[in-house]
C-alpha cells in the first residue's frame, strides 16, 4: 500500500515548455486534489476532482489543466510554464460519502521554471 | 469567508520544553479541524483531527489539540518537545459535505539542543 505517489520528484523547465505531473493513489479514494505550496502562503488548491469523471477549479487554477484519468490517477498539466509556477506541487486524496475525513498527501514535486 | 490564521510564522523552543502552536479559524459551518506536520522535503502527515465530541483530542507523536468554539481556536500542544519535532506545522479547516480543506500559512518549528 503505497498511498499517494507523485512523479517526478524534481523538474526544471524553461519558460514556455509544457509538462504533466502525475499522481496516483491506491486507497480507492473518490476525491483527489492538486495543491501548490509557496513560502509564506501555505497550501493553495489548484484543482480537485470529487469523483471519477469530474473536475473543479480551486483557488489558483490559471495556467493549469487537469485530467482524472480513472479513479486512481489525477494528472496536472502546465501547457506553457511560467516562472510564477515555480513551486512545490502536492497531490492529495480522500474518501467521500463520510464527511470530514482527512486528506492524504503525496511526497510532492518540486518544479523550477527558469 | 473561510480562513485559517496561524499567527506565528516561526517558533524556536529548547528540547524538552513545552510547545503551543496557535490556530484560529473563520468558517461559516460547523468546522472540522486538522493539524498536519511537514518534515523538510516531505509531504504532509496528519497529526490529529477534531470532528465532534471531546474538545481535547490526542494525536500521534505525543501531540494534542484543544478545540475552543468560543475563541474559534484549535491550538496544538506538546508537553516536551524532541529534536525530531522540528518541522512545519499546518492547521486546516473543513466542514461536513465540503470538498475542500482550507490551510493556514504554517508555523515553522526549530528545536535547539
């Protein structure tokens, strides 16, 4: 039981390049989330998927797209990377149908855009 | 509007000393409250959570937190800090039926020998 896994762990991009961050969970959770973490700003929600086949914008969705490929996988795509997207990205998942349960986090992807 | 405030950006304590990290929240519904810990270069790990019932909750690693509705607070405490507790701590709030959690900006804990 690996929990939530993310690939890659580190990535350096040049401005304008694209990439996809991958996330998978093996806990059979319905909901999945993408956050970015910046110094002094805590975690901010980019997108979430309440269930397979649905996605919704969070607090900071601009410049990102997501795909809920199946129940296990939720990817985050940067179509044209900008230096402002330099951040640490976390994927999380949680069960639904029972209110208030905690989110489980992956180890993060540290992205630098030059 | 929902918000979580962690007023202390950085706290330094001596090993063996007691610790209290502050968290205040603003939420329109009955809140569910969480404390997470993040060690350097790692993801977030749940320390403890409050949903209902006893307002003093126990968590992992010897941590506890007390929910005080009248003060909109959920402060984290530990009676004796260990060097391995050095990390960043995040308070978060959610609610029944809500999809999202709202996180505070974090408190970084340094432990000195």
